[in-house]
């Protein structure tokens, strides 16, 4: 499968309280389609969360984990570039690596959601996750609900434009509200760094 993402200069919009940093419509439709095709070519994975036994139903979506293979190299480069820019220019975090395989996810009407959580995962082998990166792959008219929201002094809703990339500190609580129509498609990655001191 052919897949490429062009390198681009990302210019962020700035928000207070270490909230979302976003690049609206950073990727054209054909690159969004390529990410979807790459994700859907990978078998479904179990959708789990930390404490899955106690939190069954906390996260409901279809998940495909994209390994660091040659076809995904440009995608990994883009995810690192976005996280590194946000960490260095907005959050003041040191980063070391992409913590685990990025997830291509589909939240479907009637079931798709992810309740309040953070991504820091301090007790896991891939910890600590410092920056969460999301690429919005669906056209906003293709679904209803499915808003990505943060919780904090100033709660925010992420931009819904197709091809938008946004980052947030992984320790910030966030959720995906229930999808009520259509399918929300996104790619999610986590970039680790040294533990907070």
C-alpha cells in the first residue's frame, strides 16, 4: 500500500492552562483517506483501558493498532513532529519516544464513546505518556456527537475539521462524548518522556 504524508510547518493556536494545541485542517482529504486505509488494513484489537475489569464499557470503539512498519513511517514522523512542537513550544515537556502503537479508532452511533480519563498511565511499561496527539479523520458532517472534550479550569472542545491535528498534555482529563449518528474516525498516539519531578 502506498502511503505518504508531506512534511509541513505546523503553526499552533494557543490556549491557556496547558490545554489543546491544534492545527486546523492540517492534512488534506487524500492523506486522511490514506490513514483510514492504513488503519483498516490492520486487524481489530481489543479495546481496553487501565482497570478494564472495573470499567467495562468505559471505552467503546473499534481499535486498530498501527505498528511501526515502513508504510507507517511518515505517519510516525508526523505524530512525533506535532508532539515535539507542542511539548517544546507550549507545554515545556521533554519527550523521548512514541509510547505505543498509535490507534486508528472508529466510534459508531449508538455505542461509541470514551468516558472521562487521562492518558498518563503512570503504572504501565510505556509510562509516562506526556503528550496525546489526535488526528481528526472524519468530516464533521458525517457524524453527530463524538466531541473530544477536556476537563479543567477552562474546558475545551477540540476542533472537528477533517485533517485537524491536536495535542494535549496526557495528564489532562478528557473524553469522547457518545456518537449519536454516523462514525467518528480518528488516529490517537501517545508520546512518552521523563517522569515529572
